[in-house]
C-alpha cells in the first residue's frame, strides 16, 4: 500500500528519467571502456549507474552512428550536398547550394560563438569546414529553444539571412519576446502559411505546416532531390519517444503525424535527436509502439476503477481512511498511477518492442499522457 502522506515518493519512472537526462547532460568522458558496465538495452543506463559515465560507450552500445564523444561535433555527409551535424544528442541539417547554405535549426548544444562545445567547435565552424558559401536561409523546425536558441549567432554572422518559420512559431516567439526581453531567438522574417519552397541553386527544400505533431507550427522539411525528410521531436529512430509522447501538445496530432510522414517518399529521416538517422521502418515501428500504448491505456482504463482504491483503503485505520478520502487529489492520483502502471506493464512486456531503447524509462510517461488524452480529448 503506497503512503498517503503529503510528501509521496517520486515514482520510479520519473527517477529513471531524471537520472537518464542527468547522464546525457552532465556525463563525463574520462572513464575508459573497460570501466563501464554493459548498459541494459531497454533502459539505456548501466545498473548500477557508475559515478563517471562515458557517453561514448553508452551511444556505441546501441550501434549509434557515428561514434563520437560528448562535445565533439560530427558532420555526416548524406550526398548531393546534404549534411547533418550532431554531437550525439541534437541534430542540425544543412544543404550546400550554388548561392549559399540552407540550414535547418541551430541547437545551442552544437556550439555557437561564446558557447562552444567542450572541444571548442561550433556549428558555424562545422559548416565552414564543408563550404565557404554563406548561410542564406535558416529554417526553424519549431519554436523550442533547445533547437533554435543558437540562431542569434547565425544572424550575427550573416545579417541578411532569411529566417523561415510557420505562422504559429512566429506568434509564439512574439509572445515570448514580450514576456522576456532576454529571449535571444531572432524573429523569423519569412512565414510559411501552408507550404513554401526554399531554393539555393539546385538545392530545393519544401516547408509545410500540416498541423501540430510535437508543438503548434511544426514544419515538415522535405528535400526531394536527396529524398530526406526532417520532422523534429516525433520519431527517435531505434528509441521509444522522449517523455510523455515527446511532450506533445496534441496526442491525436502526434499520432496523425506518422501518416503525414509516411506520405512522403523519403529514404532518410532526420528526427532532430540522438545518434541515428532513420528510415521508413523506424517511423512504422514508432507508430506501432504508440498505437500499442493507446490500446493498453484504453484497456487499463476499462480495468482499473475507484473501487480498487477503496479496497486498498480497507486495510487502513478509520482515521487514516477518513484523511485519505478528504483529499480528492490524492485519491485521483492513486487512480491515475494505477492506470498508468497497468498500461506500462502491458506495453513493456510486448516482445515487438523489446529492442527499442529506453522502453522501460519512458513507457509509463507515455501511458500517463495517453490515458489523459483518452479520458479528456
């Protein structure tokens, strides 16, 4: 029986999420490979977590490509003037055209002037190592700082850069600037209302706003010549989505985004995070997983009832039970946690998803988000 005191214990899945994020953000790179226990493929974390964690070995355990150290930028050539820059956690995409560069996103973790990576590298330096042509276009995949907060450095280096975003992203940034004068994300000066094209010589990118997937105003970035599609924070190839269905603002929109993605004849998928680029099979697997979460959440809602909680309180003293039922938030939280756990148990035991990294880290959070959507949306 769980405690009903004010200071309830943090659920295990939240503790795991915190540890995993702390490892990724603050992990050391000084331990040798032989010092690091082999990670569990499901959780993505060694058990127990070592005092010093080597992200190089952590990423390599999952066959991530390329193998690289924290703070070291890698530039992946995709052919026909297309490149991805990554430090293993975030990704930026750029195309080199005759008239200049088309860049998608500027994550600050990739290094900007004044905030370089641990090895002193910057996104601008990575692009300059490929071409001496200027950045003519910068595309915001969506509004979030972790993907575009480095844009000020791009604008400072190339004052005439054209910054493209959806109308919703522009509106969100205008509101953010009104509330925080220190917000450094430059406002876009080219707006995608439904669909538009960006060109640099023979390089062509289609930008389309097809509704919320992760956040309002997400852009689908399609490079038809290279058959590359980029949509950020929806599909994480070979991994389950980030917490709470990638923190989506719209669960139905998130699910629908998979059909939108698969409508493109792409061969390479860029998800904006981690060590892998993906293919059509990765999108199909992610959709299969999310639909399984939806089915399991529905089954859990049909199985768990408030009567089960009443049965638990039957073993309490009359005084404890009286206090417990005087707190409807605690009572409903107990119900939500029970539904979440039943859902997570179903999905985590499904052999179809055994190879997906972080299955036991974030599945409970997906179940929590999904059951709320099924009850409320």
